[in-house]
């Protein structure tokens, strides 16, 4: 919740303050960034890896970060998804963000429809969610970035 501070503005005359006005201004609040992932985490590109790295850096500069996984990206929240040899463990990176209190929501419908590991459970800390929850996050986000 944003707090406010007062800005006092007045016109001074010989007898004191002639016109007096108090303006309320919201203090700058932390920006809310929503990252939406769609791709299979291990699709041969660095797209998901770069998105997770960006999430970490956004946290480091003091921004609020929310992550929503949908389509094939839901595999990112499954222990069954393991990295190819020599590649970054993206699931571990996501768990580290969860450990830093980043909310992670994962499409519930996609759980049975999407990803290589269809039907596999999501790991602890990744909250199964519905489209209306994504809609609320979009409504409240200052910026939305998709990967």
C-alpha cells in the first residue's frame, strides 16, 4: 500500500499566508514487474534462462517481481524436467527465486495439457493458478514482460 506525503504550497503576503493549499502526493512505491513465460524451458535457446536471470536482477535493484508460467513453460516448475548435459538447471534457478519470496503461479489447465511432462506435479512453492489470477496480476502490474 502506497503512503502519501504532503506538499504545502502557499502565497505569502505582509499579513502572513494569503492562500494556502495542501497537496497530497503518493510516495514512490516499488514497481511491480510481471514476467510471463510460455516456452519449453529446455528448447535449445537461452530465452527462459535469460528471463530468470532478468528476474534476479530486477529483485537486486529493488523491484517487486511476479512470475506466471503457462503453455510449455509449466515444465519449469516440475522436478521431472531436468537440464540437458552442460546446461543451466532452470528449475533450481526458479526455486531460488521462490526462496527469495518471488510469487510463482503456474497455469492449472496447462498442468495436464502442456509440456513434455504432462500431468506431473508442480514442485513446492509453485502455486497452481487460473486465468483470473493472471488477469489480476496483469491489472496490477506496472510492466509486463513475456518470454
